[in-house]
C-alpha cells in the first residue's frame, strides 16, 4: 500500500501471527489437531475496525514465508491497509491456543519477525496523520521491537491520540516481570485511551501501579461475564454484558477494543479530553454487543460486519446518527 493512497485511518502497530487453535477442548499436551487462523491483538483490532466500517491500517512485520503470505492476503481481503515488510532472517509468528470452556490460553513462540521490527520498517508519516494509533504490550517483550515502539510513541505523544490495550502475556516475561511492569508504567504515561481486563487491573494494583495515578482521557475495564466499566473525566458507567453461549472467546477483548474505537470514531470523540456519561453508555453498549457477538465463531477475526448488525439498537445509536 502506497502512503499517498491512505486517508486518515485508525492505525494499529504490533504483532500479526498465526493462531493454531485446538480442535479438541483440553490441555495442549492432549490435543491431536489444530485449525489455522489469522491473529495477533493489534491485527485483530485493525480487522475489527474495518468490518465495522472504519478505515484501518496495520504496521507489523512477517517472515518471508507462506504464513506471511497468508496473513497479508487475509488482511488485504479484510480491507486493512498493510505496512508490513518481510523479514528475511526470522519467520512469521505463531501461537498455539488451547480452549477450556471456550476460554483461551496461549503459548507464544519467540524469535519471530514482529520482534524484529526496526525504525526503518515503520512509515511514521502514516502514524502522524492517523485518527488514533493503537498498540499493545507484546512488542515490549523483546528488542529491537521494544525500542522501536517506544520511540514511535514518544514521538507521537501530543500529536495523535494513543490507544493502549495492556494485554499482559506473562509467559513472554519469565524472570523479567519487574521489567515488564516498568515498561507498562512507561507506556501508561504516554497514552490517552487504555483498556485493561479485570485480572490485569488487579495484577497491576498488586504490583503498585494504579490507574488513578495517570491522566487518561478514557479508561476501560472489561469484566468478562459482568460486562465493562468506562470512565472519562468525572463520568463513569457500568455496562452489563450481553448473554451468549460462546464458542471461542479468543478475540473477544480485541473485538471490544475495535468497537470502542469505532464508537469513538462514529461519535466524533476520538480527540476529546473527556466524554459525558450518555456517550460513554452508548459506546459501551456498542462495544459489549460486538464483543459478545464475536464469540459465536472460532478464531480472532470474528467481529460481525457492520451491514449484519446495522439495524440493532446499540448500533443505530452511533452509526446512523454519525451519518445525519
């Protein structure tokens, strides 16, 4: 994709990889077969945004191999603008996913292409003209991707809204948990929009990091079956979850994140310093709905397309009003 062809987008930066999802429920050591799906949290968010009708782009890196071909083809098919160089030295990332009661657990493999993301791989002009730049924590786990991402974020702070799904993966930080916490705290000081799971919030608080110590424009906690909480300025809301029978929750958090950003986009609130309770409630209902619907299919790219949900009340509140 040529930079000159790209209008303002919501840009994600981070890992794109292959999810090998177990076809049998249970521990990985007992699983006999797996199904290949595209994944990686920032990629999942980019695809979710595109499915929800928002222009999106992904900055990442894959190997010069068949899995890299597959991922770039699938992203292109989904309408995501790709800024993804090939790495001749490292293979495309892979993850093995086990499902127990539809809840995923992950084994991520090391030494892969996205950990080799370097400053020269990144189209900074794309990011500088984005509506918002979204990222997670995985790239912080290794060099040179850690230094590359922090360099980009520090350059963009104050120029472009920054969105962060903390997305802790402790298996990438064995014996280095203190370093992980330092990197998360450093990132939290840079960003405007933050999402945490309730377990991640408890983990950070247990280790001396509290959201109340930071100046976020929007702070979101997902609570699983209990829904979500959204806060901005002095406003805060709790949104109950939608009741569904999940098949696979692998990408539910990323589906929520995509819908959160799409809701802010459709409400013209991405650049605002604070959001009132009425808008938080509408955006939260939309994000909870999309996350719930995404669990009905296997794989992380399971956000419904806008045309499939456009008549639902939670969607009409945002989508139709933005087009008046």
